[in-house]
């Protein structure tokens, strides 16, 4: 019983830290940088928790381990948290403008309660330097909150509305439809902008994936409305309606901080959507699928290290997720497929330095080409490898299982 409780509570890791980062922005001062600090702490924890974690599926007697109501309510709760975070940031912008970048009077000495008077102090205003910290913290943890928008995009009804609203407030209104109707159907092909081809950097992937998915929904709605005999400029246009969801946020930040508020919001959106596209980048980089051939486990990079699994609510179990898209995240399993070895915090950090990333991944892709790819996929891989400089890359040992997750010999190219 206690074990089941802990298994379910571990998925509160991200919500709690999102709230903590928001409180840091609310307090102001150096605490506005708390979200940035937590990011670096996350990298260290990810390094220390390389061991594999299992999901929260079922007990041996068939009873469910995961608390569906609890997990769903937690995801729904992230929308008001999302909105509150934006309101806190807008308030900080307002105080910055009102007090001209001065900290102003002390509202509350929170450190006094801990015996550290003057260390953690909530002030009326915020300095320009700490406003930068607040903006970066907001971007990082609002971006992390987007994982709940992703999870709920695979639901229907109320859950999908929550997802659509969260993504709209993040300036990524196209995601819900493009993710389900483009990425999950065209995975690994050139028609999927979310799949990064070999040789592309994470920085190049970001705009191509973001605008490519937006273009997909634009074209999908254009064709759908034409079949209905409805003009493109219509309230029935889900591409237009989605982006209109961002209007309240834009208005809020402009009223709070004018053009400085707009710059802050643009930075928050840029960071949060960069994180979203980074996940796409890490999950499928360089993997190849012949168009119209079935999507298989091998077309995903899995990641089931402990901290990544708990913090990102099992989003790293990509193979099972793409096979069973509507399955609850806590029921996803490690099905035995290619693995990037380290958790998302670590491989994200590696991806930020393209030369190291290509060195790290080309060995894994060489192993994938040898052990997983079909003959048709191998032919495509040889052509692309030659074009991007991956040709002739040897792999040393079992680089796909270097985290000790799954024996390579247990995996096959087919499900």
C-alpha cells in the first residue's frame, strides 16, 4: 500500500517544482532566479539517477497501481497553476515599471521564520537583473508545464480542452492537432516536421519543427473548411481560434510592462517552446522510417531513467506511447527499443553543444542502422550519412544499452 502511494506521489515532482519556481518569482529578489537554479540541480539529479524506473501499471493480481482520478486531477490542476504563473510574472513586470527597477519597501521577511532574517525578503519591486532571472525561470518552468498539455492532447472532451488552452496560452496552439494528426502518423518521415533528421542541430530544429507543425494545421484547416464550404476566415477555423487563445496573455503582459512586457513574454514563449521542440528532437533524432510502412518500436529513442520518468511523467517511454497513444502515462512500459542512455536533462545539455551531440549520437545511429533498420531504411541511412558526414561511423560495444536498461539481444527490429 505504501509502495503504491509513493509510486503515485513521485509524479508530483514537476508540479511541486513548477509551483516552487513560481513562488520564487513572486518573492522576487535573488529568489527570482530559483527556476534557473533548479534547472542545474535537475541536471545533477539526472546524472545521479541513471538507473531504470518502472511505470505504475498493474500489480501481479491485475489491480491498478496508478490512481487515475488523482493523476488526471493533477494534470487538470496544472492549467490554473499555468495561469497563476503568468499572472505572477505580469505582476512583477508591473512593479518593475511602477518603481523604475527599484526593489522598494519590504513586504515580508520570509527568512526570519527560518532564523535567517534579511536572506529571503519579498519586496514591492524588482531590479532589472532579477527581472531577467524571473523571465528565465518562468520560461523554463512554464515550458516544463507544457508536458501536461502534451499528455492531455491524447484525450478527448474536457482533457483536450485543457490541453488546447495550455498550448494556446504558450503560443503553441497548433500543437494539439499537429502532434496527433501529423507527428503520430508521419513519425520518422520527411512529412513529420517534429522528427529531426541526422545532421540537424537542436537550434535549427526548433523553428523548422515549430513553424512546420503550424503550417500542417493551417493546411489541414484550409482543406477541412473547403470541404465544408466555409471560408478560411471563420470562427470554425481551429488554427485561428487556437492562436486567439494567446490574446489575453499578450494583453496582460503589454498592460503590465509595455514593450518590456512584450520582450519578457517573447522570451518566455521562446524558452518554453524551445523545450517542447527539444523533446521532439531528443525522442526521434536521426531515426528513419520508409513512408507508408508501419511505425515500429525502433522508430523511437526511449528514456526510462528514474528522474526523467518521474519528472516528465513517463514521456520518455516513446515506443509504447507511439504504439498506444491514448494509454495513461503511468501505464506505459519499457518495451525494449533503442535508448539514449542518459536522462533528458543530460542529453538536452549535450544537444546544446552540437559537436558533442553529433559525436554522442552518431555512434548510436550506427548501431541502430546495424541492429534495427530494415534494408530499405539502411539504404536511406547510407545516403543521409554520406550527406551529413556520419558515413563510416563505427559503434563500440552495446551503445544502445549503455544505461543497463535492456539487453540489445532481447530487442528486435520488429514488434
